[in-house]
C-alpha cells in the first residue's frame, strides 16, 4: 500500500517544550489568538478537535485561560467546533471524544461564554448510525452544509466542507492520527472528507470509528499536533523521518496543513528526534 506524503502542503516545523503542560498551554494561547484574528476578516471560524490525552489537555488549558479572563478571546458565537475522529458509541459515553471535550471545555463555553449549542458538531453516535460507513456519510453531509461555494481545494479535487483555521491532532504510539491507523484501507480513501473504520486496533480502544481522511486534513489552514510522553518518541521520530513515497506505516507523517504544520512535542516525546 503506497501512501505518499502530500507535498503540496506545508512541511512540518517542530517546537519542543518542557512537558505536556507547556505544550498544551502554548497551543491554547495560540488557538485563542488565531481564532480571534481569523474573525477580524471572516464571519465564522472552524476548528477540528481531536481526542486522546494531549488533545483533551489542550481543551482544559483553553478553559483555564478563558476562565482567568485576562486574555483576548474570540466571539464564541462565530466559532464552530468539529471533530477529526470519533468512536461510534452511545451519546454521552465516557470514551467518546465529544463527551470528553464537552467536559473539558465546551460545556463551559456554552454555559458561561455564549457559545451556541448548534455550533458544536459532534460526529454521529451509535444511536445515529449503525455502522461507521453510515456515520461517515452523515458527517460528510454535516460538513457539506458549511462548505463555501464550490468547495475547498483538496489534493484530489474539491471537498465540500468548511475550511478549518486549525486542525488539532494527537499522535498515537503506533503513529495514528485521527482514526487513521497504520496499514488500514482508510488511509487510501481520496476525494471524500470522511470515512469509516470498523477494525481499530483493540489495544487502542473501541473498534468502530468515524474519521476525517488525509484529504480533509490537507485542506486545513493549520495542522497542529500535540505529542507528549516517551511512548510517543518512536512514532514522532518515524513520522518526521518517513519516506515521502510510503507513509502507510506511520500515518502521522502525513499530518500536514495547507499553510502550516507544527508539531508541538515535549522533551519526552522528542527523545529520538535528534536523528532528523
Ligand atoms: O484514538 C485516538 O487516539 C489519538 C491519540 O490519542 P493519545 O491519547 O495517544 O494522545 C487521538 O488523537 C484520537 O482522537 C483518538 O480517537
């Protein structure tokens, strides 16, 4: 299975921080700034969230910053939250990325900061869709309703989806991003914004997933990874050293945004990066 790095995207820059806290605080500050600035020239700003330890820690850091009240924040009525991947589980299940993100940040933004509930766009639950393929199709339709006229230019034609100011990504110890796992068919899906995965590796949680595709990731203005902990060191080094001609073994190598790709890595996860 030959999956090439999309060379029409931005090459990764690597920023190294002391620890997870420093990584997540830096991303949180930048996120508020980027969303605020985007809304100076646009009427809406879209962001794609991720799950996992570092992804949810970023949202907690945003909540802390907003709660302190001494930083500029975007007009939350104009910000839309989406997800790059999700587990096909019942609504409210503790393992859903949505549940964790609501708990970490979104419930507070709705209750205290004017974020309209309808600006939160969770991926389908197992009540909504019986199978990941159906869930992926439902989410593609939701994305389509926020697409600019003519769609967004992607590597394999235009995609009907909003342009994300930022797509946040965690990186799994196996090098997965969103629910794009090494060696899976989902890596080969082109020309679609989403796809289903019905066989996620057992050790990484529930098997049924809905995920955005590489093509979707590549349309985002900025792709920011949050990578922390020594269990991510090998995946980070492999991704950043990957052969551009075949990255099917390390999907994170193709975590690239249209204009900017930044890897935010703590010292533990950066342990093997000197080989770059
Ligand atoms: O399965 C998932 O894992 C990745 C990485 O999570 P982490 O806990 O290893 O940082 C996450 O980004 C993704 O959203 C999640 O569904």
